[in-house]
């Protein structure tokens, strides 16, 4: 009887062991399946991440190569006098900012042309005009100074030229964040800057001067924009031209024809750059 009970007990133990082994095998199979499914699911994500990493590395390499290429590109060639080679015309506008500044900027933007503006301090102080001064620099135009008062007696007779120009340049810097050095003397540097002493003061202040090669005389023909165009055409005689114009309605009306004339004659449109300054003053002072 005891032997029978012992056999039964042993069989039960063996059966329990088999059940445990079977359970372990089943659990192991389940864990293996979960692991394999997880690997299959995450593989595409890992592949995408890997590809993105490669693409980012490629983009970095391309950007670095581009920087190197631009660094070794030769600068645009210049003539012995510092002027650019080829045919280049500089459109310049005095006496801004005005209520017409935005319309000048719109037209220039349509034509994809940058210009050089010489602005008066008295106008720069008008809050409602400052937004277009900012816009001008943001769109690639150069904004230089044209004095605070445009008063020849104060500027030249009373010796306020440098102080007024410095104040105007500071205003431009405050409004635009740029640091311009170029100014245009009201009525030109002749005879205003005839004095060697004034020119020495200008040089000491780090100021540069630009007069012009073409006087459009736009101020004298209020209702005749076509005459402005003709004035400019007649005076166009060299490969490098700097045109004096003003922010006036008749000039705005003449501008499309002026641009068309120079395009037809193979000119590029230049904008002043402090780094590429060339002297252009009626005193022929190469230091200015």
C-alpha cells in the first residue's frame, strides 16, 4: 500500500516538472516573438534616423565646400583708380527720406536694382519716415548722409560740415544698424570743400565723399520727366557713371526710362559699398 502511494506521488512530481518545463518553453517563445517584432518595427525608424544623419553630414560638407570656394573666388577686378571694370552705373538719390521713398523702393525692387541714397538729418528725425530708411538697407540699398540742414552757410562758411555729417551718419546707424561712412556734400564738394583744412578734418573723421559724374537736373524740370531722361542720356559718356537725382515725383516718373536706357546700353547697376570705395570728388582729392 505504501509502495503504491509512493509511486503515485512520484508520477505527480514528474508530471509537475514536465508542466513547468512546458511553461518555461512557452514563455521563452513568447519573449522571443516579442523581441523579434520589436526589432522589425524599430528597424525602419533606425534606418530613417541613419539616413537623416547622413544627409545632415552631407549638407555640412557641401556648406563647408561652398564657403571654401567663395573664399578663394577672385574679387571683382578693379581699374587702377579703384573703379570696377566693365560698364557700371550708380543711381543715387538725394534729400530723403520723403513720402516718396517707399515708391522709389517699390520700383527699384520690381527692377531688381539697388541704389545709393543720401539722406538729410532733418528728415531722418521724422519718425513716420524711418521705416522706409530701414527698408532701404534691408533691401540692399546704401544709405549715406547729406548733412543735417543742407545749409551751405552753416556747412562751409561756419565750418559745421564734419559735425553735421557725423551727426547724420549717427542717425542712420541708430535707425538701420548699419555703419555708413559715405556722404554727399550739398551742392557738391566744389567750392564747398576747397579748403585743405576742411578736407583734413573730413579725413580725420573717417568720412568719405562722393559727388557725381551726371547731373540729371531733375529739380529744374518739375513737370517734364522726359527732359530728365534726355539730360542723363546726353551726359552718359564713360563706362562708370554716378547719376545725381533727388526724391521727387518727376524723377520717380522718369526712372523706368532711365533704367531701360542703361540696360539697353549694357550697363550693370552698382550700389556703393564702403569696402570698394573709389574717390569721386570735384577737388580730385584721392584721400576722400
